[in-house]
C-alpha cells in the first residue's frame, strides 16, 4: 500500500492495535511548505486523532517532503531513527517521546504527540525563559554521548554500534549541505541579503578560518567518539517549565562529542544577537546562562562518570564545539532562507543588524576558539563583541 494522507488511516487500523476499528481515525498531513513553524524538510508527518487519542506518524521515502533538491535518500533511515528512540529512551528517561509502532518495510513509525509542549525555538522567540534549559541540554547530551562513547564500550560493541548507525546519506547532508558554506548561485533579493553574503565572503577570505572550516568538516566524518544526534537544534526540542523532550533523530551516527553542543548553541547565539538588537537585557542574560549551564552540566556529568584526567578532552570539546557553533550560525544566515531565530524583531533593518551581529559573534568565536580555555572566556568574548557592535551603531 502506498502511504499517503488518504491511505494511512486504513493501513494503521489494519496493522496496529492502537486504534478502535469502529471509530473514525482522522489523519492530517503536516508540511513546512505551508507553515514555517513545522520544521524539517526530509519526511512526511501526519497527525493521527481518534477521540481523545492523538499520535504522530513519521514516514520516509526516497524523495523529500519539501522542494529542496537533494539526491534520493535511503528511506531505511526511518527504522534507524525508531531504533534510536528506543536506545535513547533507556539512556535519558523522560527526555525523548514514546514510540508505539514501527514498520521497517513501509518506512514509518508512530510516536507520542507532543502538542502539550511547545517548540523551544519559537518559545524563545516570544521571550519565554526556561531556567533549567541549559542544565537539561547538558544532561541529555552527556547521558546519550557517554553511554555510547567509544572510550566506555568494548571494542566489539563499539564496532557493532558504529556499523549499525553508519547513516551515510545523512552524513553527506551534514558535510555537503549543513556545514559547507552556501554557493552564491541565486541573486540576492534585497540590499540586506547582498550585505549578508558580503559578510560571508569576508569571513571565508581569511585563510585561517577557511582552513579550520575544512578541518572541522572532515572531523565530523573521521572523529568517531560517540553516537551523536546530528541535528540537535532548538526546533527539535519540545519544552515546558517542567518537561524537556528531544525529537528528530534520523541523523544519528557516530561523530565527535563537540558537534551536538555546537550545533545547538548556534541557535542560542543567534537569538542572543536578536535580543541584543531588540534591547532585551533579561533575555540576553538568560541566553548566556544557557551557554554556561550547558557546558558546566555536560562536563560535570562526564567528570562524575569517568575515571582519569579529562582536562585536555574537555578543552578540545569546548574549542571544537565553538567552531561548529560558528559554522552552523553563519551558514544558516547566509543561506538566506527562513530562519525564525530573528522573529522577535519588527523590521527588516533590525533583522539585518541582528543577523550581521550574529555572524560577527560567530566569526570572533571561530577565530579565537583556540585561545578560549573556559566557558566564561567564551561568554566574555561574546559580550565584548556585542558591546563593541552596539557602540558602533550609536556612533
């Protein structure tokens, strides 16, 4: 049976015991082509509703759900993601949604509906603060990284884990699409877009940055330290003041400890820039605290659960994660697509200034990351760079 919005109800009524066969099962397709607040572009998502029951179905094909041109992607990634949920549910209880059914031949699974929570990214855009956020992020990453770390597992188990989660198609998306600087194929639509691309060109003209950029892209493919999420950004986190759940794990693969941390904090840096331009000192203070709490919780968990000296390891994680933070931050802006981290701003001019500031913050972190040995030093550099930028605007 070809899975679609029109056939999914009959399929699930026949194949699962989740639903009452005598009551109507309502299926609604979700598409980020219609709504930018539905994040992701690779899969087909459906809401399932029957009475008070509500679930989400995620379905993968060789084609993608959006118009972005990518080579065909193996739909088997869907079952890999389902198995990742099973694994991480045991490693970080209460931090991932429940899953109820999977069919590897149809490339779909059914999972918990999280509409009782809110997407972190858009909550932050509205100026909402979650005091435990940095600690929750740090704990989730530390738990899932360390339990799947090469240094903690037997050679046989590590080899089996690495082989199972090779995920070659998704790794190519990270190296060739997410981290690689975008080519200047399309003509900018506005003077602001042209200026942002000029900033990108200026950043990449620096030989040190270009060399380090290529090194970190290579490292995501060759530095196998643990099982990473691979797409750990603020739209893939659902929150309330008491809950924290991580979704969208189809990029799961082996990689460096530093990647997930940096990729997530790229969102935090962009929103720090946006609220700096907006003049919201409370949100800026909160976002800096998220950065500090993420690193502190992550490193503390590692220290508490591993033996031996970790100073050199922690320094490498800090410095490389700042590199990935900068790369993701710069690329997201320079791609000129929808980027909700700046939605708190009211005008195109404010948005341009915030994006320019965000790229400058990322550039500073990238250039000086080798000199930054503490989280406090990194946050001080962020504050100093931001203050100098704002002072120039006044002048």
